[in-house]
């Protein structure tokens, strides 16, 4: 789950296509890490899965940007994201069992 502090999801901001890694902080807050200071990210921007890690399909909405801070001594922006769902009230989940075609190709022997 994206709210788990031990998990990370390759993500991007839908409007500007800026990339980062979404990590859980609590049941109500996540942090978008490794976003360069020159990036164009604003409060209210939608964050979606990037598909880069091949774990999650591209384009799944994961949250909205709550706050963007530029702290002078840090290398990256400080970005807080509110998850799209309230995990304390979650009743049903969808498990995607699609096999990655790149991983299922037979290996060539030579």
C-alpha cells in the first residue's frame, strides 16, 4: 500500500510529467521524494503511477499534492501528497494479476 513507510511507488505529476518516488508517512499523508528543485509542481496537482517499475500500471491515480516546499539546504523539493482514498474506510480492493510481457518472453539460448 502507498501509505506503508516501507513501500515506494514510481510516480509522476500528471500535469507537468515531473517524476518522483511516492512513500507513505501515515494513513493520511505521503511524500513525493527525489523531485528536483526546478520542477513545476503546484498544490492540487494529481499524482499518478508512472509504470516505470513495472509493478503498477501507468496512470493509476494515487494522490493530490497538498504542499510544496523549497527548503534552501535540501537537494530536492519537499512535497506532501494526500492519498486518493481513505485507507481507514477501505472496504474493497482490486488486485491486478496481469503478467508483464517483457518478463514472460522465452530466453534465447545460444
